[in-house]
C-alpha cells in the first residue's frame, strides 16, 4: 500500500485504537480529568499524527505502537486505582487552602496560588472575607470546593477502591483506628473489602465489594430515600 490508501488505513487503525482506549478506560470521552489523561492525549496525537504521513512506518508497526501505548494507559489506570501514593505522585493530591478561616500558605505555594487569585475565586462565589470560609479545597484538576461557615458539610470519600484517604480523615479530625472500628462494626474486617465509604454530616455509608446486609447500612439507605 502506498499514497492515500496507506494514509487512510493508518487513520482507520488510529481511530479504532482511540475507540478502544475510550471503551477500556470507561471515561466515555477523552476530556482530561488529570495530568496523566492530558499526557495520554498528547502522546496519542503524536503517535497518530507522526505515523500517518511517515511512509517508513507501516500499519503493522502502528498497531504494535498502539498496543504498547494502550498497555501503558491501562497499567497506569490500575496502579492509580489501587495505590493512593502512586496516584498522588502522578496526578498530585487535593490541597486544603483554607481551613476554619485560616489560609494554609504552604499549600498555596505548592499549588502556585497567589493571594489575588484566591481572593478572586472567593469573590466569584460572593465571599468577601476568608473568615466566612470553613474549607477551601483545591482538587487535582484545578477545581475549587468551597464550604462556607454554617453550611452543611459535604460528603467526604474516606475509602475508595479499598484505599484509605488519610488526608480526608485528618480533615474531619479522625484517624484510621476510628475508621476501622466503625468499619468492623458494619461487618468489614479489612479496608480492601470496601469499594466506597462516605462520611456525610456525621453519617457513614459503606459500600462493599460483596453486598452486606447489616442493619446500620440499611437504616441509612432508608433515611436517605425519605429525603
């Protein structure tokens, strides 16, 4: 194959590879939600764009390159899913910028966030004094979570995919010993048995990999269904 036919075949292979990545990752689209997502998109564009017009690289080589790239994408996704330290190294971690009216200067410097940028963000939420803020959390994707004084506490994920979020435990003033005690009271012996644990205004919701029938969780579900 030569000329436009080869370009068309390579483009088709690239399109199939793109669809495969979207389906395997389960994201539904390629909109970046983290640093690795953005890098993956850049690499994919470089692979397809650089190979399509290079006659020295055939279709077989393109397929092999896409398979290697897809393998790396899946490997990184699984590592981030099952290892919070690895995820924090790759994507960074959520930073508490303001806590109970006090600005964390160290975290502002880590996030490269200036005082004027923080003030502008608060003003855009109609907050004109940092003393009126209970929490400001900067997520990994650059989004701000702002909780005003007197507002109901948002839901906090304490456990996701069997991994404990120690920074969030510290945020609500508890530790792993406290969490494990409540977890064991609800029929879970190990953190890895829990798919998701949420802290919501003093209530705890556990979702295990294996369905649990404990009355505590059922009572919370009934309570929520009435709201």
